[in-house]
C-alpha cells in the first residue's frame, strides 16, 4: 500500500510539473478566442473518428492472436482496446496496458501470458513505426523545405528523440527475440532466481513466463514480421490523419506528412505514466506546435486542450458503454490489473 501511494505521488508530481510548463504564461482570453473560431465540420469529424485507432489496433491485434486461436471476435478485441485506454485515462501508471490483455484472455478463454506477450510486440512496433515515419520525414526534408522551415534546435530535438526511440525499440526487440529463440535457457535462468520462493509461486510464475514467450511466436516467420510492420504503419498513419483534421479544424492547412513529427512528439509525451496522459501529452503537443510550426502558444494550448479532452471523453464513453454491457466496473478492472502487476 505504501509503495502504491509513493508511486502515485510521484506520478502526480510529474503531471503537475509538465502542466506548469504547458500552462505557463497563457492568455486565456486569446485561448477562448481561438476556440470560438473552430470549424464546426472538422470538429464534428474529430469527435466521430475517435474510435478509428481502436478499430485499426483491433485489426492489427488479430494478426498476432490468430497464432494462438482462430476466430477471435473482433468486438472483443475492439472492446479490449477501448477498456484498456479507459483505464489508462482514469488511473495512473498505464494500468490499462495490463487490463487490456487480461480482459481479452478472459473473454476468449486464452492464456493470459500469451495475450500479454502480444501487447509487448504491439508497443515495440508502435515505436518502430513512428521512428520509421520520422526517419522518412527527416530524410525527405529537402523536398518540402520551402513549405516547412524548422529551426536547428527543433531539428536536433527530433533527431535525439528519434534515435532514442530506435535504440529503445531495438533493445526491446532483441530482448524479445532472445526470449523466443532461447526459451528453454530463459526459463532455466528464471527458475534459478525463483528458487527462494515457495514452489507454488515458482510454478505459477514459470507457467506465466512460458505463456508470455509463446505470445512472441509470430517472430518465427520473417513474412509475419513484415506484414505486422506494415499494419503498424497503417495504424500510425491513421493517427496522423486524425491529428491532421485537428489542424484543419483550427484553420491551419498543413500538408499531411508534415504532421509526422508532431505525432511522434505527442507519442513521447503520452508514454509518460501520468493519469490520463495529463501533463506529458499536453506539454509535448504544445512544444511541437510552437517549435515546429511556429504557432502562437495560446493557439497551441487551445488546440491541445480540445484534442486531449475529446479523446479522453469519447474513449471513456465508449469504454463505459462496454463495461455497462458487460456488467463490469472500472474498479474491478483496476484491481485485476494491480493483482497481475504485483
């Protein structure tokens, strides 16, 4: 309990620090002036298309799950994503990343460890997909230099985060490959370190570890990896499209591909484990808008608040509707996630 309180306190402190820099020197009259001028048509599209990434993520997830079970219901995969993001939006620590696979495993009668392994694969390819798009964007700069001028400091920042993302994704990928191709050795090492624990606990942990490694089985085929990489690019191009509509809603007609670095930086901010991504997402969104596109800081704040609020509200409405249909509560899922996260 004490550890959870300390962890929550640190996350809230982190959120407040980022919010301070996000809201510093804001002229609220200017913010509301920008909000009043929003294009209603594009704003309506933004609201209606919130489920887009839930649908594309569900389709991508099915590609991994089919190696374990044929005929997984698409609605259950969609619901798992919606509920996972809802839990992440409400509770700190990105607990939804654990709740999502546990929910689907229970609904489809699948092994928990296997489904959790697929989530690790998802996150690795999320990072790789956005780093690839960012790399293409940076290499193609001479082609659009006349319409997108970025200062050297902003370009240097993009290179730094891009290289950090590639390094992180590469380490995680190599770790996963090692776990899969050296499964028996991995389990023997784990068994050695688990010796001090009671025999029942050791068996349970090793069983879960075995299932988890099985969740990485799609790596056995290079074709699977290529197909999944393409699907990951499709997921993130859909997200770029969604944010593209946001810029049009605020009368900022920018070329589609120019928004890749913005989405990349918001992904960095969203990865910070604050409740509802509050603070980290907002600060990096404002940073990208002001440094990359030279938008007025008040406009950047208004756009970010609108986007973040719409995403959280609509995702939580979808998640709550599914929970109501299933007869579940958020606190039941929170308890489930915390139990597995101990």
